[in-house]
């Protein structure tokens, strides 16, 4: 079996070491004997001391040889065995083996890490399928998305009633409520046809208006600065409702991340056949381990929420035929960039 044989390079090193040791020992033993025999001086006293010297050399060589074998071959293997035992005991498939040694030892460690990565990925897929399963996933995402416009409507009604009493204009509140209702209608329409992907219905829109409409559906704290960076004249054909659906979740995620005095920058850029939207914050940032999990349903680093917002974003953008990327640095902030196809 492959596991019963020693890697070729290590085996060659051990054979070479043994050969050198044997040659040195033979030369050490035979040379004086031939010399003394030739001179006719093979005395009893010399023979005794010579025997002791030979034994010391042989024992010393054997000891060094055993230490070499242990360090070159068995010590790294013991570390690998201990690592695998810990993984099996804790069930932590995210653990990775870091070890130095010969080419074969490093290759073996890399193979183990690759296997663990594949097992971790497949396990995540199975867990997600088990938790959600098709219709459940879409319905859960839709229910999560409906909460945002409902909160906007409640807040707008509160302000509307207050302005009515004061005799102030209420058109702005009515517009905000109308946009939220249309946003909810789009979500419900997506849920009605569970067997198909989300319907994409593009229309000519200004990029800056997509961002402004998104901000009208969320409540931004007074101590958080929001900057809109988009060409006011840029127009493209997009399904604004779908893009706003994704942007709302990204903005809400940024709001929950930034602290007092923080800043959020929402930008839009038109490329060759595509348009990108970015939401950048000055929050706490994320570690590499967190970045690997943020789009997983139910995963969250925050004390509140189901952990569905970013998985909703990923689902929307991928159904649109686009992609989403994230960059983050601990202590400095995070930037999400959505890129989708468009018609000029």
C-alpha cells in the first residue's frame, strides 16, 4: 500500500547516510589492523584499546543515525499524526497544517490541507441544502427583504401624521411609501414563481437615482455620513428594483458596522457592457475567516439579525448574471462591489 512505504527522497537520504556510516566504520576498523599486522605489532594491550575505540565509533554512529532517522522521517510524521487526531477530535475542518521539512513532507501536508478544504466546502453545501432546500431558501430571503420596506413605511407614516398636524407638505412621505410598496410588490412577484429565477425587467434609469431611491428606504443614523459618488447624467438600462434590493442590504450592513462618526460611500460606475455599484464603510472590517463565510445563509458577526442580508445580495446579483466582490481590512473597513450587465 502507498501508505506503507517511505517517500523516495527520504528513503534515499537514509540509505546514503547508512552507507556513509558503514564505509567510515569499516575503514576505521580495518586500516589499523592491516597496518599493525604488516608491522608485526598486534599486541594484546593495543587490541583491547582498539576494540573499545571501535565500539565507541559504532555505537556513536548508530546513535547519530537513529537521531537522523527520527528527525528526517518520523518527527514530521508524528506532527502530522497529532494534527489529524486533533482535527478528528474537534471536527474542525477549517484547521490547516503548517509544517516544514523535506519536499515529500511538505507535499503530504499540502495534500492534507487540500482534502480538508474540499471536505469543508462540501460539508457547507450539504448543511445549507439541509437547512433551506430550494423553496425554503427563496421564501426565507423574501421574508427577510420585506422587513426593510415595511419599516420604511411605518416610519414614513409616523412622519406624515406629524407633518399633517403641522400643516407641512407630505408629498415626500407619500413618494417614499409608494416606492416601498412597489419594492415589496417586486419581492412578492419573485416569490410567486418559485421554480424560476428572478425576473429581470430593465428600464432606462439614472444611476444616481438608483442610489437615492435606495437611501430613501433605509434609516441612516444622524452620526453616520453618507457620500454618493455617481455621475448625475449617467443613464443605463437596469432592473432598478432588483439592484435597489441588493443595495438596501449592503447599506444596512454598512450602517450596522460603522460606529459614531463613521462614513459610508456609495458609488456607481459605468463600464463596457456592465455597471458596478460599490458600498464602502469605515467600520471594523473583517478577518479572512469571516470573509470566507459572509455570503453563507444564517452566518452573521452581529448580535442582531438572521444573517441573511448578504446571501440575499449574492442571490440577486448572481440571478442577474453579475458578480459580487468584497475587500476588507480589520480596523479600517469593508467595500462590497456589485457588477451587473446593462444596456446603454
